[in-house]
């Protein structure tokens, strides 16, 4: 082509330094004149010409992620490996430094694997916790009798509720055992909205000891009668997992030793990838009792191996089903771009972009899970984050593709590459602004949101950042290469490139 045959579209910006409004007059196509004002010309940004740079960046990140997954693998959580989660509440607030001690108790006393400790605050209410210590292990009838005596004083104490007991409590290795019976008391409210008064341990003890407690049947230590069993299905229960042991007809007198008053609403959650049976839980809780004082088990959840394997299969199927549904939807939505085959090209490019985002998040998680195994795990919340990232990535990609479709009908005289480039420039500000607001929000949640949601928000942060990049610089560029047949032409050029025979080359050199 002769020099100057190809021109770059330009944008002319008026110089308004003199404070005059420009007199706009239509000139040639793509040209704007602003009267006598000076203008500055800027070449239009040509993103499609840099597509191989964008492909190279994505390829490096994807290779890095795949290498991390191959070298270290992913760090599966309890949902995929099976295990136990226990919620405990202690008499006093435990410092964050107690996490190592609690973890070591579970690892050393019951051989639990991969123990993780969380601290959280229950919803604030007006209730108070009390633990009643008996002289010997007691059966359920004793706790029921104490509950009745406290409820009879409801006009003074308020609402009284019994909680799961630690039946065979011991702080000397089982030589001396007793029961810790927890109760929750909610005093009646005053007119100001706060509790009318604070119930004291002495007050509770006087009510219980107003008359002797009945005898209890002999409760055999649960550690001698309970066998370890694996639970194939998840269970959530508010009943004691330490068991009540077995009883016989003999009865023993019971006395009240002491009443402890709770001073906090802190909940300590312990997670382990080991499936802990009631005997193991009782052993660990007795060690915690010796170390930190009265406690009770508010909830326990066990996930067996069969449920964990089923969760893994369902998680993979969820991602595959979402990808297939997206492909079909885009194929139908873009059916008017020329043919059904071309419509599914749009869908395939969108799927390639979302798979890129998923691999990026998985690669980052493989690295973080290797260096911080107790924090960054692959669990159902992580799968939720992956599906959210997929949805966001496709949403952003469809916005760009829809503009490409509209411009393709309006600019039929332009090449497909120019149409895509113009569409990207038109939608880039919208895509970046939308993503930036989401990223700012997720950054705040990741930094200030607390430990419980930090892995989830961080996965979203990485995925949405990657999704913004891939929807602009990957999906559209793949569509350009596919629609124009660029890679096919290059392969054909390589295949038909003439090769000089060695003999002819030597002859030509000699001449």
C-alpha cells in the first residue's frame, strides 16, 4: 500500500484556555472541527493489536497456578475430607494466645489432625451462664430437678434453660469425677430495657440447696462403655456428646459443691479433620476444664468420609453445570450474529475466560494453602466463591460481547477487529468502574471483616480482579482470533511456505 493509505482515527480535543465555547461544525467522517481553537490529536487506543501481550500475561499466570497445584495441591477442608467441628463456651474469655494450647490438647490427648481454633462473640443478650458442680456424676434426673427449682423462682430469676452437661468432669485424670451442669438464666427486663438485676452464683446456690437434692443412680464412666464409631452422615446436635454412661438400680446421695457464674459470651470453635467420637471429646474437654475452668459444648458437627466424597463430586458437577448452562445461554442470546456456530463461538470464548479466572483463584489458593494451611482451605464456602467469580466474569464478558454485536450491525463496513476494538473502548470505563467499586468493598471486608469471612472475601477479590482482566483482554481477543481465522491462516502459511532444497542452495551460493 502507498504511504499514507492507512490512517489512524483521531480524537481532537478543543483548547478552551481562552474561555470560549467551541463552534462545532461537521467535517469529514470521524473528524470534528472546533472553529479557530487549537486542537490536539491523540491516536485511538488499539487494544486488539496488543492481544498477544495479553495472552502472554494470562499464560504466565495460568502456568504458575497449574504448577502450584501440581507441586503442592489444594488444601481441602472438613467438607471434603470429613472431620469434626465443636463449639465450646467457657466461664471466662480466652485470649487469642490460647489457640495453640487448645490445638495441642486435641492433638496430644485425642490424636486429632489439622486442628484449627476460631474465636467469636455470640449475639449479645441479657442472659447469664451458670455451672452447677455436683459431688459425683449424676444422671439426667438431677439436672431436671435443679432446673425445676430454678424455674419455680422465675419471678425473681427470669427465664431458666438447661444446657448440655459435662457428665464425667475431671481435672485429675479421672481419679475424681463429678458433673458440671450448665444453665442459662435471662433476668426479667427493667423498664429501661436492660436487665432488672444481675443474678449471682450465691443466689443460685441458695435456691438449689434450699432442700437436699434427691439421690442419683450410679452413672458409669462413659469412657468405659462408649465405643468409637464413625458417623457416615453429618450431625448437628445440642445434646451432650460426652454421653451419660450406663446406670443401674443403686442410688447415691448428691450434694452441690459449687456454682460458677459465666462472665462472657465468647464462643470457641475447634475444627479437626479427624472424626472425633464422644469418648475423645470428653477426654479433650476434661483437659480444657483443667486448663481454663468450666465449659459446655453448645454444638458438635461431624462429617463422615462418604459425605465428604459426595460433596467433592457435587462441587465439581456444580462448576461443570454452570459452565454448560452459560454456554447454552450465550449461544441462544447471540443467535442473531450470523449463525448458530458463530453464536457458540461467543459462548466458548466466555467459558475460556471464566476457566482462566477459576484456575487463577485455584492457583493462588494452592500457594496460600501451602504456606498458611490452617487458614486457606478448599471448603464449601470456597466453592461458593468460585461460582460467584464465574458469574461475575460472565456478566462482564456478556456486556462487552453485546456491544460487539450491536456495533457489528451498525458498522458493517468496518472489519471485525475494528468493531471489537471500538466496543472495548466504549465499555471499558463502565467495566472498570463497576469492578473497582466491588474490589474496594471486598478489600475493606478482607481487611476489617474478621477471620471467619476473610478467606471467602479474598477468593472473591482475586477472582473478580482476574475476571475484569479476562473479560476485556482475553475473551474479546480470543473472539477476534477465532472470527478472523488468524491462527488458521498462520498455520496454512507455515504449511505452504516454500523450502529451498539443499542442493539448490549450494548451487546458488557457488554462483
